[in-house]
C-alpha cells in the first residue's frame, strides 16, 4: 500500500515529490511519456525566480529529479494506463504493475494543441513540429513558419531565428496575445515577419513540407506559401483522458480543484497545467505542486488519526 502516488513528472509532479518525500511519505512518481514534461521542450527559462541568467529547461528537470531522489522519491519511467478513483484505497495501473494507494496527486500537464488540418498528421516529423528546442537545429538556413500569436509562438519564433534564415509568424488575428516584452523583441528581430489575419488551411509537400495553403480571414483570399518547416504553437490541451467520468472536469477537460488543489474526491489532488488554464508558468506549477503535497500530508495524517504537524 502506497501513501501517495504522483502521476506526471513535470515541475508540479516533481515539486509534490520533493515535499512528500521530505515528509517521509515515500512517494512513487510516474513520469509518463515525457519525463520532465513541457520544460524539457523549452530552451531557456528567463523568468524562473532565482536564475537571473536564465536556466535551461532540461537542466531544471535534472535538478528536480536529483532533489526528489535525494529525499527518497521513487521515480518510475512508466505510463499510467488506468486508475480507479471510485474505491478507496485507489488503484493505479501501469503496463507492468498494479498499485494500491491512499492518495493521488495528478500532475499530468497538457499537450500541444493541433491545428487539425489536412497534411498536419502526415508531415509531423517531416517538417511539422511542436518543439523548437527539439527540431530547430534541422532548419539551419531554412525558411520556417510559426503558427500562433501567444507567448509560445513569440518565444519559440525568436529562438528559431538562431537557425532559420527567416521566420514567418502566421496569426489568425491582427493583434498578438503574447506579452509586451516578447512582442517588442520579435518585432525588432530582422529575421521575423508577421502575417496577420491568416489561417493555414492545408500543409502540402512531397516527402517533406514544401507549401502552406493560406487563407486571409478578412478577404477570404487563398494563397500558396512555399516553406521548409512549420512550428505549431496554438496552446495546449489538458491530459485528463484517464480521469474522464471519475473526476469533475470543466468543459475543456481541465480538472476542477479548489484553492487546496482538492478534486471532488477526497485524497485525490491535482496540480499544474492539468488544472490551471490561466497562468501555466513553471513558478505557478511549483506552487501548485507544493499546495497539493502539503494537503496530501494533511489528508494522510487525518486518515491515520494523527495530528498534522503544527496543527
Ligand atoms: P495561448 O496563450 O493560449 O496562445 C495560443 C495562440 O494560438 C493564440 O494567439 C491563439 O489565437 C492561437 N490559436 C489558438 N487556436 C488556434 C487555431 N486553431 N488556429 C490558429 N491559431 C490558433 O498559448 P501559448 O502561447 O502556448 O501560451 C500558453 C501559456 O503559457 C500562456 O499562459 C503563456 O503566457 C505561457 N507561456 C509563457 C512564456 C513566457 O513567459 N516566456 C512562454 C511560453 C508560454 P488568438 O490570440 O486569436 O486566440
């Protein structure tokens, strides 16, 4: 019987592991398909407090991993395939084992949203990418398009100018959603051009991406746009399929929690991008993981009739 199982190995999950292992609860953390989560796809974090020079996404993941293990967290590189939250103790299944646990912290994060247009799936990995840090290098001296108008599109678009000869940011409106500092930085970058009021209708090519079929949403004009690569940054969808029908979710699939990160089932907590669709910062995920871990400690103490330290 486990005290607590943490599902997801991004900043929220790792923070929860650090806190619960330091409270001697011997947590097991299942890191899923992308250990480290979205930070490992980010080149540089410039706004994570305490690192004035910035810190690499992969580097911060390595440090979180080291810190969680130092206090006794068990990190398991497996995907959770099924959970039963209806009966307590809860059941968590992976491909290789079945676990019983008194509490669960869900930190499964979110995945890049897809355009869902013809050619996107066919050319994924053949010129279509959702990760500039992973794939930018392959586009040295090439012309790439970035789809989106938020902070991710701007941040990653700026990063891509290290490799690409030209970056065209294609946005469906005539105003950006991203922050002022990134807007200004992108607009000052000579390699970046903006294409406004435009959506991609189709991604075309032979073996690799060669062309985008674009539509101007104001004039309805259709045009061809020869291109070597497409980076899609149009937001994220919560990874909550496992919990469908077992937990209260909102209409977009985010897990509903209160300020204590409690879900509608006592003993099940959720933290990070799986429950937060507004802030989505590494710093806020760290905070959410902390709250979920402290509330888990309290829940377990009450379950066993022990006083929670300091209460
Ligand atoms: P986002 O803020 O939700 O922006 C998504 C962008 O994609 C919007 O401009 C949206 O257009 C566009 N879009 C959505 N669906 C589309 C579709 N089907 N076709 C074309 N365009 C579409 O997502 P994000 O940029 O990934 O950012 C997510 C969160 O992470 C935000 O809170 C952001 O602040 C944070 N973040 C922060 C940093 C940083 O601080 N350096 C870096 C990256 C991300 P509309 O504007 O028309 O809705």
